C-alpha cells in the first residue's frame, strides 16, 4: 500500500479533516467489532487535533486509547504526553474514553516495562488507528536513531520497549515497530516545510541510505493504509 499524502492550507483545516477521518475510522471499528482502539502521538503537534477529535460524534465509551510513546515522567510533568492527552482529548463526551496510561511509578521505563506490557496486552489489537509524529532526526514514536535499544524496539514481538534517547530529554517507553506496523491504519501527522522535506527524502532515497531514519523503517513495514497529514 502506497503512502497517501494529504496537504492542508492551515493547521485548523488539517486538524478538522483528520479529526473527522479518525472519527469515521473509530465508528466503523465499533460497528464491526463493538470496540475501537487508537494510539495517538506525543509531542506538541497533536494538541489541536486532540481538541477537534474530542468534539466528534463517536461512541467514546467503546474506545480504548493510549500513546505511541511517552516520556518517563509523572503525568503532571510539563513534558508528559499523557498530560497533553488528558487536557485536550479526554474532555467533554470524550472523557468516556478508556485511556491506558503508558507510565507507572517505576523509577525507569526499563524497570516498568513488564507492567506496561501487561497493561497493553489488554488493549484490543491491532490498533484501528495509530497516529505518529516525527522528529527532525527522522525518529517516530520513541524509535530514535542511534538509541542503544533501537534494534530491539524495531524487532521485538513485545508491544512496548524502553528506550534511552541519545539526545532528547527523558527516558522513554515506546510501542515497538512491529506493533505499530500491524495497525489497521497509520497516519503520520507533521507540520512545517522541514519535516515534509525530511520525510520525502527518507521515503525516496535508496533504502540503505535511509536506514538511519526510523520513520522509513516503520512506514516500509506498514502493510495497511498509511497516510501523511501535513500543513506548512
Ligand atoms: C515525543 C513523541 C515524538 C514526537 C516527535 C514530534 O514524545 O516526543 O512522541 O515522536 O511525535 O518528536 O514532536 P513535535 O510534535 O513536538 O514536533
């Protein structure tokens, strides 16, 4: 399946269109299987999307949600992705979503990995919708180039893996590449000319050249629908 690009003139128009698409996907999953599961991205980009999504007409009590990755910080920490989700998505009618937290009270994600794995084993698989961001180094989720745990996280049969980013702050917990790739629909949500250019380069260069870009490794492994939603 080829990568389908969707460009938008503004962030608000992208957020509205993507929220509507996700709502359709979730309601279709609920109609087909009685439940829907979604994994959303972290970082700063998705806050507006979460707000637009929370206002969609979805049977939210039948939706299970989590994050594709998380910084190993308390939920009240300013850098917590879960904090962004709770403040922008789990509001109004969408507060009925069953959110599965990717963090625990363990001192590190490596110590907490087994507990989070057990929690994620109860999430209906594969994910019906999975949203990915991308960093300026081509990382996605917390699959960071040059991380010592990268090859494990790209091959593991487990759902999650602990990662220590070489540069980015905080140790992380991330969905593994195989878990991401099995999702029924994968949507890359990015903004800015720089990220568009980086993603185009990662996707068009010879495979051997782009091995250092985890976003390429992930998208090459996705057999189902895969989209890019982008605005400048
Ligand atoms: C995180 C992420 C990460 C993020 C990209 C883009 O926890 O940082 O999940 O993969 O999606 O770094 O982040 P921005 O949206 O803030 O540019």
